[in-house]
């Protein structure tokens, strides 16, 4: 391994991490002199060049890079696992032993992980840089979730019942204490909710100086979801799987990158694609029979099953029959048919909800058709949010004739509802 003074590999944190990760792919060779001594050199380098919240892109600067810090935590975690497997006190070439080297590695992992968690967003994601006003980054969210997940599995020895809460989000001045499993799961949930932002894309990393660096977001996102407990069969991963399959270059024996410069086979694309497939292989081995055939209940099988994101605000505008909505993380708008817009307006005027016959009478449709229109309205809303299962209308038991009957209401959280001109210009239900 070149020293930092000898050029690019030693000056850039990621190359030290890539080298260390590669050396540990076959831990049975770790006791070979060249391997053990080079791994110790990497630990020395990372120890010398750590900054306040992790590691920089390039040695000698003070700005923490989320990308480099996540890579460092992942590489050091792999080294720690190799040392643990060898057992305590085993002499290593270069005059050290497994216990002495492990005692240096563990604080570095803790340092990097604390810095990563410090920059976590309330949404469960991480930004593309450490500054709080940058956009959330799917690639860095996936990388950091993988780093946090590896750390958690080591501390708990495969059990999630004794997880100690960690402080997250200090950069916002409102730190929380969350269990590591929750941190990883919420990152996976964010990736699934925002799958349209990464499922067919690469992500340019402006944090990397002096070279163009693109993250294979489509592969990292899949890996992040699966690492957090998602199912490989989740329909929201379908486009990413299809893309990876189509990017295989049989002649080159590698996967292509779908970057702006045109498809080209690269080791980088191959590496991250293989990590996604490998995570899927491991995940499939843990699936229940229901999950394996795609019949598991709920929007997401496994730990990532969650309630759809709640709407915080809705605006109904008669002009153009437009519905504008926002959740805690995103905003969207959709134009719907007259009948679907009438349905939304009708429920807006009935905060407690309406029974199915009442809705049918107001819209001049059969009672059996009401669920169909509710479904169409919710599908239009979900499409506006890029496939995220946000619901505008929900089922509700309502009072009708002195008893409780099935009905519908606007979703909870839609209490902050703004309206434009909703003065009826005709009887609802006259047109489709």
C-alpha cells in the first residue's frame, strides 16, 4: 500500500477503504505477512486522518464526508469481524496481535458511526453533504444504513433485543435516542417511499474533489432496502432489478454503468450490482414461505412493513379539479376527473365521514361503485407521489340511522385542508 506522500491512493480516504475491504474478502489469508501488515497500515492511516465527525474526502481537509466515513466504518467493521473470528491474542506479522489491533479498530468504528448518526435527518435519511440544507441522498442513506446495520449486528451478536439507543440528529439541535434497529429500518422505509428517486439512476457526488464520482444509486438503494429487512420481491424494487439485468455486458463480463456519458462496463458498477444481488441472496434465505412467493400481507414484507405516509395538508382547487397534498417529506399535485374531485369535496364537507349509501346518493352512483371511485382517487394520489402508497380517503365506521355502518372519510392528518373556490356550479355527479 503506498504511503500518503506517494500520490492519489494514500490521499483519498475511499482508496484506503477499498483496499482494506478487498484484503478482507478472504479473511482466511489475513495472517499472511503482506495482508496483516497492510491492514495495520490502513488502521494507522485512518487513525491519523480522522476529523471531528468521521473522515474527509481527501487527507488534510477538515470537512467530513458522509461517503468516506460510511466506507471507513464498513471496512473497519469487516476488519473487526476478521479479528474476532481469529480469536483474542493471536500473534500477527509486524509485532502486533489480534487483541491489540482490535482495541484500535473498535474506537475508530465508534467515532465514524457517531459522526454519521449526528447528521441523520428526522426523515430517516442522510443528505449528500453534512450541511443541513442539502437534499437527501438515496445513495448515502443506503451506505450509512449498511454501516449502522453492521455495527448493530456485531454488538448484539445476532440478537436485536439488547440494542442500546444511540443519539441521532444532533446537527439539527434536536437529538433523539433511537435503537440501531430502528435507525436502519427507518432508512429502508425512506428508500422505499422514495424509490422513484433512485430506482433507475446514478447519483453524482459533488462532495468528491478532483474527479467525477457517481454512485450506482439503483444498486445501493436495493441493497439498503434489503439490508433493512425488505423483500427482494417488493414491487417497488422491480424497475431497479430490471435495470441491473439489462446492464449486464456478456462480452466484457461486467455490468455497465448507465451514466450520462453512455453505458460502459466498469468494476464500480459490477461491485455495487453484485452487492445488491448478494444481499438478495442472503435475504431470500431468511424469508418466510409467504414472503418468498410474494403473498405476504401488507405493502412491504418483513420489518419494513409500515403505515403509508400521512398527509399533513391538502388543497382542493375547483379550477382544473386539482388536488395538492403534502406529507412530512414531499409534496405532490394531481388533476382528477370531475367525479373524483366531487368525492374529495364531499368528504371535505363531512369531517366525520359519510356512509357508503350517503356518498352514492350525493354522487348519483350505485353504492357498489363507491369503493371503485375511492380506489381510483387513492391511486391518482399515489401516482402523484411516485408510487408511494399515500391515501387521501380511508375506510371508516360512521353513524347512520343510529348504528355504525361502513363509510369513508378524508385521511387523518388532512385536518389542515385549504380550499379554493368550492362553490358548487352544478349538482355533483352530473359528469365523469
